């Protein structure tokens, strides 16, 4: 039966996330275990691609293999590796199992197998059972057979993505991941339709030579998207040179960008190439381009029009081969109207404008990003496990994130430090609560904070100024759960899916909030 289900998926064209999620769900059901994870090797880390029975934030975590003995042992063997009840090796999923969130894993059975594609180590599959002696010799034999199906599914998914890429006119595609972790680059993490659509758009425009203007609020990660553009372009073997235009002193901006000759100004004791020349054959990333002084804008326009630069103090221009990617959090058309930015340069830079969505519009991506920052801080602080409570997850999803991903990173780092400094022991599972996050939920959208339209006299009013944080969070959670239940006609399972949490956690939270007996 299991083989039939998996093979049926192999002959059906499915989106990557759907196929891999169905795969781990089927494996969990077949082995009757608590959790299954499919992880891909990226450099020295393992990145979860699909999980079942684990907290949603697990997908955002990056497990450094050297720090997790169980994962190291699995990758070091071509045969299944079992960790029987009583194993003293720490489990990377400690505190992350759906039915035991924030709790040390009970005595349990664990098994994993490394996965290979075309003879090269690709990743691993892990299985955790909450009772002892589940994975015997028969289970190991079955997992070997299942590994072949898993590897086939991964290979097929890669081929489908390559075919879709070719149909879209691209000759190359980063497959099964939208990051380049092996190269040491910081990842772009997220699975929301908004982000996935943006990444597909960038992969297509990357293959052109068009200038690209990245637009977005402060903290959305414009630099990461510029790096992705470069990696996916024909210029990926060339240099990527980044210039923070806001940090350039006006007196030195022209020299920094275009270079100078000896004697061009006081202190110019020799010739010096500028940043544009340093990007020859590659990409020049002009961050905060709206801050460039007007005289420098005129020279940059010449570079875009004719592919020429002229060093400060030089008599003759010379050709350069550089692609320009610019970024700004400003409304450049307003700067043009105010006379602070040249209209002709604006039109040259914005041949292909790309709007990067703010974090508040990316749905549950906030939890995946939080998972990544949690694992990073777990390593920094040397704690056994660092995770979010259900209440903290809801608080993160309710907050509007004016500082976007950068603010989220700082919030998680501060919360982890607060939890440890207030007595949490590093040898135990450290659970972050809303009070550790210290978020002002009065900034949450009014539609979320208003009472649901149900006939209930006990429904609390909107969160108001001066209410203690825990009281405000509890009130918000009651409102949101009631509203979602009303929309789902009282179906708790559907409400849990809509809220993005496990049904058992929703029942547990509702009992604590007094919504259930």
C-alpha cells in the first residue's frame, strides 16, 4: 500500500513542496512514528525541506552537522543508523515534536538513513518514534527500500524543475532549494507564495543584462536578493562589488566609484581604480542609490548609457563591462519630483523594478525565519534547545514588523538572552514566551485585534494601552481562536490548519485560555 501511494506521486507532476510533504507524511504513517524529517546537505549544515510531526519553525532551522552527533552518524553511514531507547546522544529535535513542544523527548526510538544522488551525498531522512523498540531489523530493511523511492522522488522533482526552467527560457536552475548554502551565502528563507513568486521572477530576470532596481522597506534583505541575482546570472563567475551609497562622503563619492589619477586632488599620490572598475565582468550593487550626490548621478548615467567611466582627473574615458543592480527604501519618483534625483538616471535604473514584500505580508515565513534565528542563538548561547511557545508563535504572527527580517533577528536574539539571564538553564530546553519577545501588539492590524463577530458576551474588547503584555496576548489569542472557529463552522481541525498550529496544541492552548472545558 505504501509503495503504491509513493509510486502514484512519482508519475504525477506535483510542486516540489507538495511532493516532498506527501512523501514524509506517507513515511510517518507507514512506520507509525512520531516525526519524520527530510533534510538536504548544504555545506556543513542540514536544511529541512519537509517535516511531519515537528513544529513549523523546524523548516527554518539549519543544523550544523558537527554540532549534532546523531546527524553526523547518519551521514557517515550508507546503511540505516538506529539510536535505540537509552541512547545518550542529544536529539536535534529535542523540544520540537508537535505533541511534546518545549518538553524533553521521552524515551524514544530513532532511526535515520543518508541519501545519495548520482553517487554524491545529498541529504538524510530521520524518523523518531515516541515509544521504545519500534525500529527493529525489519524497519531498517524497509527504510533501505524507502530510501530508493525517496531518492527517485528527489531526482524527479529536480528534473521537473529543470524542465519548467527551460520552458521559461532559462538554461540553468538552482534545484530543490532557493539558497546557496554550500557557498557560505546567507539564505533567503521562506515558503510563502509571495516570496516564491519573487524568487522565480528574479531567476528569470537574472539571466538578462537589464539593470534591476530592488525596492523595499528597511530590513527586508535587499542585499540578499541582489546576491541571488548575481549568482543566477551569466556573470556569476565575476565579482560582485557592493557600494553603500549612503555611507559615501560627498567629497569622496566620485573617487570611490570612478577612481582617480595621480594629482587629481590633494592626497592623490597615485592612480586608483574605483568600485565600478573593480566589478569588471561582474555586478555592481548600489545599495541606497537614492543617496548618491547629484554630480555623481550624472557620471553614473553615462556609465549606464555608454558603458564608459572616466577617472577623476583623467582626460579620456574607457569602457567597462558591468551590470548594475541598485536598491533603495526611498520613493525615487518623489526624490525626482523634489529635485534630489535625476529623472533620466531613475528611468535608466528602473528598467526592471522589483518590489520585495515586507515580512508582514509573508504569512508564516516569520516562523521559518524565527526557527533559523533560534538555531543560530542556540549555538551562540550553548543551550540544549531553544524554541518558541505556542503563545510566542502567535505573537510573532500578530506583530506588524516595521523593521522586517532585521528586526525579527534582533527580537529573537534579545529574547534568547533575556530567557537565559532570567534563570533558564542551558542544560534544559529554553522556551521563549511572549514576555521574552517584548513585542508591542497594539501595532497589530485592527482586524485581528477586534472581537470576532460572534454572539458572546464574554468576548474581550480590543487590546488597549496600559494592559499587561500577557493579558493582551491572552485576549488576542482568544479573539483569534474564536474568530477562526466561527469561520470554520466550529471544526477544530480546520481551525488548527488555518492558524498554522498542530490540532493538539490548539486544544491545549484553548483549555488554558478557558475556551474549552
